[in-house]
């Protein structure tokens, strides 16, 4: 039988600060969707895991003492929910996430959070490579634009679409929040 956990990636205040500064992004409803997913998993007694980016450099917005490192209100961990502090893009190489999943019999992850082209992307690919089944929640993933090599900007919608399309082709199922409860039902 499949045991599924929700993995909330990098929903930290630095993301809210970027948005407040006017940085173009996708998913204005992402915080609400993540809150819905948390409620679903908590109400059904399924595991919820959090990943927070952490950097040792004192000036970094992700230094543990900086306001940007705090979790966003929509993604506050409850006291019994593990928080893995990563220093790499993927949540796996710099944490004991894999060992935790295996020790708890978790073989499927529902992934949401930030940022699509970086930590969500690399964590999803790593999870798949390690043999975990993965669902990425398309409307619960925050995306920002990227500078292109010619000095312009790739719009956040394009970055998100390409990232999710690549993940859906070979690494994960990509579904909206509205289909997650159905996807959690036994086959």
C-alpha cells in the first residue's frame, strides 16, 4: 500500500518579500492552495514534511536569524511535523529526508512550494531518481521569471510551464490541487 506525504518546499518569508517588492511571479493563489493541501493532509492523518532553505552567510535572506528564513503564514509547520533545513537546491543531498522517508515507509510525495525552476524542480527529479513516486501540484508551486542569456527576462509563466512540462514528461504526475484528494484514494 502506498504511503503518501505532503512535502512543502521553501515557503519562507523571502518569497513573500520578493512578491511585495513587485517581482513578477506566477501563482497569486499559491499560499491558499498550500493551506488547502495542508488541511487535507492533516485532516486525513497523512504525514506533512517541510523543507526550508538555510544559508550560513550572515547577510543571506535565508540565514536562520533573518526574517526571510521564517515560514510564511500559509505554511507554518505544526509541532509534530518535521522541518528539514537544506543548503542545496534539492532537498535530498544536504538533509536526512531520504532516510526519514524510508524509515517511515513513505513511498510517494505530493510536492508544492517554491521555487518552480529551482528547488521544486531539483527535489522532484531527485525524488524520482531515488525511486519515489511524485505528484507536483501545479497550482501550488510558486514561479518567478529568469534572466535569459541575452540579457532579457523569461516571463514567470513560461518558466513555470516549461518546468512543469519537463517534470510531467518523466519525473512526476502534475495535477491541480482540486485533483489531489482523488489521487490519494487507493486504486
